[in-house]
């Protein structure tokens, strides 16, 4: 039997770790983006403490690790996070071999999380409503997957079946069609191994859900659909068709 999610909000959690929003990230080429809403904005689907830890600690760590690497390697300086991610695993990549794994993990994590926090919104709002029938995104989803329900199941399954840690993605391929895929660790579809421009991404690392959903990832992937910002996803879809990638 699945465990019922526990919401660690201000009324049930006394913040035993003493988490604050002032946890410092290493200064450098890249700056941690601010969370675009309050920590409790996605309650009850993502709890407040998870959001605080996820943004202020986990997300921050990628910048703390990446900035010194960029500072020490001239080949990385002046590059955007998108450019660095696109160079991961590419033939003739400008990323020095000695730091390739660290760059893959931390530049990937930095871009993935900057993207992730921008595509969520409060539940039961106009932005969280599924794309309406007849709109360009809905037409593309139905062309690729048959129905919106089929897409939902396929996407959630991709997240549930990603072994260990990773991400589920909805991407726009070079021909403008949509595909669902998943990546391990902090890899993403911008990198050479997976081709496509992401317009939706779900973090299935345990730090994204374990405080609230424990080991029941399937409950998290289902309930997360309540806080998708479909207005933002639709805009990203139009950008992706024009070859434009979100720049944190």
C-alpha cells in the first residue's frame, strides 16, 4: 500500500536543520537564480521544506562547484550554460578532458534546475490548466502521442522508470515534433547523447520529493502534474520550434 504524502510545512515542521535562504554559493561566472515564487507556493504538491532545500542547497551546490572550474579553465570562460551543456560529449568539445565529468555534472545540474523551477506554478490557476484543445502545443502533443492522457502516462512512466537518479523530459526534435525521453544523473537533452530542446522536465532525484513522498516516486510524478506551468511550456514550445533555448 502506498504511503500517504506528508507535508512538511510550517505547521508540521520546526525546520530541524536550521535551513535558511542565506546559504552562500560560490561567486563567479554563474549566479544562482532566485526562486521565482515563495517556498510554500507549490503546496500541497511540493512541500515548503523540500523547496527550500532543493533551491537553496542542492541547486546552489552546482554553482559552488562549477564556478571555480570555469575560473581555472580559459576554454570555459565567456560560455553560457547552454553552450557548455551542448558541448558535453560532443566531438571536438572545448571542455577540457580533465574536468569533463565535473562540468557535465555541475553545468547539467545548474541548467536543469534553473529550467525546472521556471516551469512550475500554483495549482488550479489559469497557468496550470492543461493546454486547451486546438492550441499549437495540444495539437503537437496529440500528433505525437495520440491523446493528452497518453502523453501524461508516458511522461510519468519515463520518470518512474528512470533507474536511480535522473530526469524525465518532453523535447522538441529537429523536425518540430515532440518526444518523451529520460536522462540519468544531471544529463539533459541539450547534451550530445540526447538531441532535442527541452520544454518540460521533471527532476526525479530523491532530493526533489523524498521528504514528502518517501520512496513512492509514482505518487510524486502524478501529483507534480498539478503544478506544471503550461503557459510557460507553451511559450517554450514556440521558442523551441524557432531553435531558441531557455537561457537561465
